[in-house]
């Protein structure tokens, strides 16, 4: 799993434990302040549930839909804004910012806005993953309806194939729509270096040594993804929120080692 989805989930576990401890203290009446009820609810709702959803969604949805997030650079920004916003919001609520005027109230409002911005950033990124690209419109000839001519079905048309004619090989296509961009990359030959447009499957066929690069940055679970073979280096880096130049540097270093060894 990539860095920031993992951090979101780790943060969610922290807030879950914190919320549980607060619930125990409130249940045993060691804490009786009415303000803690608001804090307890928001630690569990925004801290635990929202953080967990962010982490899982960023890791799974781009893979399932075959589309990267539109703004991967927003993910670390969103992570820090969310944590800063939640901690600041709850702190100044406990300090009386909701009931008082002045700086406490201003800071409570400020951290509320920070939290809201973080949620909006997530919404924009996830909607970009779930939104299908507009289909390319092509003109299709409309069959003539004139007359009452009998229509022949394909099965009624005799086809003669010479015995010496070689069988037609149907090219295998990736199980993704062309509009998604998956499967539209290129191959790579021995002796060539890699760029962002090379498909992972073709790269591993030519240079199996580069597998360790993807395992290092994305984890071994990357190879269980059904679309991994048809994704390009650019696409996988974008889906994982990684800098493609870092990935390409490591890949080409492995290629250079393999070429020298041979």
C-alpha cells in the first residue's frame, strides 16, 4: 500500500482508540462535561470513520475503476489539513470557542474551515476517479428500411474457407475500455531504457529484474491487481501518488545493471 493511504488508515486507528477511551471515561462518569460529547462524536466520525474511508478509497477505487486520481499532489496536503483541522477544531471547542467570542471563536471557525477544505479536496479527487470520460462519437451508417426485402442473417450466408487458408488470429485486447487509457501504452525491447509510456506487463517481460522496483514502492500486492499488466509506468505512479521520475530512475538503474550483466 502506498504511503498516504496507509497514513490515513493509521490515523483512523489512533482516533478509534482515542474515541473508545473517551467513551469509557464518559460511561464511567469520570468525565461529565457536556462538551466532551461533541468531541467524542467528532473524534469517531471525522477522526476514525472519515480517515478510514479516505485511506481505503484512495487505495482501492483508482484500481477498480482503472482511472487515477486527478490531483495526486493533493493527497498529502489533504492528510495534514485533515489532522490539523480535526485537532484544532476539537481543542478550541473544549476551550469554549463555541460559546465565547474573540480569538477562541475565530480559531474554532478557522479550523472548521480547514477540515472542510480537506473533505472537499477528497471529494474532487474521488469524483474524478468515478467519472467516466465522455465516449468518442462515431458516425454509424443507418441501414436502409426501404422496401420489404427479406433480411438475411449472418448464419444464412454461406462462407467458403479454403483448407489451406491459415486460421485468423484474433488479437488479445486488455479487459478495459479504450477510453480509460488502460492498455494504450507501448512495449519495450531489450537494450532500450524505460519511459512513462511503457506498459508494466511488457516491461516485466523484457526486464523481469524491474519487478523489485514495483515491489519496493507499491508492495507485492501490486502484482495481484488485474489491470497491472496493462497500466503504464505513468498511470501506476499517478494511482499510487508517487513521483514518476523516482520510479523511472530506479527502473532504469535495474535495466542498466541487467544489460551490464549480460
